[in-house]
């Protein structure tokens, strides 16, 4: 179980992840520079604007060391833009990314008409009660590798996946009082 969780705090909804971790009694640290990753044993990449976060990760020299930590087993959870940054392939984009998750993502996949919505999502790994899921200009995963498990779908498309130490959701659990996704993530061996 992770003891000190870093939350990437360059842009986006990082405060809400900090609050969710604090509610669970976990030590949460904002990561803004490479040295902030010292001593953390898991990391959350929040929602926001994936092109901005990717650019700041790159310019701050955090992108490659973060990728290396993930590839050597550090648990990481990405929500929304965080999911996009974790994916190896991003449809029609060469934006900077971490790329550790063997999957292809389509950004803004729900289109303008349903730009944002909330739904109760079946996610059996969390138990029989559906999870409230907030989608904001959300991506979907359009391809997964053999090593990736799909944990939840909307309209037949993957919106929550796991690949070993990597967890990713298209939606924002940190914007709801339900902490089961964070609790599930915290069970990943650090
Ligand atoms: N559409 C945003 C992107 O492509 C993600 C939206 C979000 O994180 N809520 O980066």
C-alpha cells in the first residue's frame, strides 16, 4: 500500500485529488518539480488540459524520470487528461506524453453536444454499487493491449482500465464524495 502519494500539480484538478487522499488519511504531496518526486511511492496525474500538462512536464524535465519510475513499477493513477498522458497512442496528436499504458485514446470523444455529463457507472472491481462518474470533455480508450484490463465502459467503449501498476479513468472521481477509486488505487503494491 502506498504511503506517500504525489499529485502532479502543474495544472488542472489536483487540489481535489489532494483532498480525496487526505480524507483517506494518506500523506499527499504536490509535485511541481522533479525533486518533489523524491520519497513518494505512488503518483496521481489529474484532469486538466493534457497538452498543457505534457508541455510543462517536458519543459520541467519531469517527463522522462516519471516514465522511468512508472516503468519500474511505481503505481500511477491518471484521471481524464491524466489518462490521455499515460496512453502510448493519442489519435491525431503528437503531443508530449508519458506513454506507459499500452492503449490508444481519443480525446474529447463525447463531442460538443454532451461535452460534460454525470452517470452511475458499473465498475465490478469496486463492488456491486455503481460509481458516480463525472465526465468533462472526456476521452475514451479505443484500443487496449493484451496486458490491459478494461474495468468499465460507456456505450461499449472503455473508460476505466488497469495495466499492472497503472490505473486510468476517463472520468473524475475526485469531484464526487465516493472515494472507492482512490481506495482501490491505494491497494496497488508500492
Ligand atoms: N479534453 C481534455 C484534454 O484533452 C481533458 C479534459 C479533462 O481532463 N477534464 O486534455
